[in-house]
């Protein structure tokens, strides 16, 4: 499905929209062994591509890159102003009692240099996620009940969706950071996917939307 770890969904002189595979870093990590990443691969095809935002290495799906300084500045402004709308799909453990809801829990890093984030009502930054159930699966499917949910983050904190879902008792299947071992081991990948991204094109000023099919 991903011949080069990503698929190009759209490209013009201003932006490149990609569908990133799970397991590929968005930007280089620390050390030469983590130099391979989405932006490095895309630059082989579009040398002027610039990162605007990131997806976790284990998260797949839609991501937009800029191709010049003006586009980068405008897209970054839209992200900061929360004008960009993001929708994710996640397969979570258990069966939520409601069909939709809002998680409003402040988040912060567990410790300086840590990759883990936690809920902290005193020091955490405001973090809001809307969710709704798309499909409920019986326990026979994976040995325990699971649910497909659509997520719309209203803020963009690191690991926000993963921590919020854990906090409401429905951690993401395949999440080795935040799920119990029996839930993490249900899938070889994190079952979290950036399904759709909506933004205003930096030049045409049209509202555009790009989607990537659910990969599992």
C-alpha cells in the first residue's frame, strides 16, 4: 500500500499532501540510525518540501508539507490559530457507553526528556478531543470487545489522542506506551490513523480537504 513509506495525495507548487505509513518518522530523530524519515524521502521527489506539522512515528495518515517560505508561514499560522481541522480513526479497547463525547483534560510531559505524557490539572496545558463511535465489534473479533471511533482534536498536544483515550478507559489497540500489555499486543501496529485534513490553500484561499483510507 505504501511503496515508499508514503503516498502522494496531492501536490502543486505550494504544498504536498502525503499519506504516511505507520512506523516512519515524520522528521529525523537523534542519531544516524534515525535519519530516515518522511521529510527526507519526500525531499528526494520535492527538494523544496518543508515540514509543517508531524505525526507520531506509529501513526499513519494525512500530513501536509509546504514547498516555500510563504506557504510554510501561512500553514503554520493556520495550525496555531486552530483553523486546520483534523480527523483521526482509532480502534480502541472496550465499548464506550455513549456514542459520542468530549474529553477535556490538560496534559503535560511526565518528566523533562520523557516521551510519556500525563493528565495534570495544575501544570497541564488545555487539551480537548471530540470523539464519536463509528462501529462496535464483538469480543469474538480480537478476543475482547473493541470499537472504531472518529476523533477530532481541538488542540494539538503531543500524544493527546492516546492519553485522552486511555484516560476515559478505552486505550488504543497496539499502543505500547499507554495501553495494558494485553491491549498493546492485539495488533502489530498502533491503530491510530490521520484520516482527513482540512485547511485553506495558502495561494488559492480555497478550503480543501484530503483523506487517506483506513489502512487496516
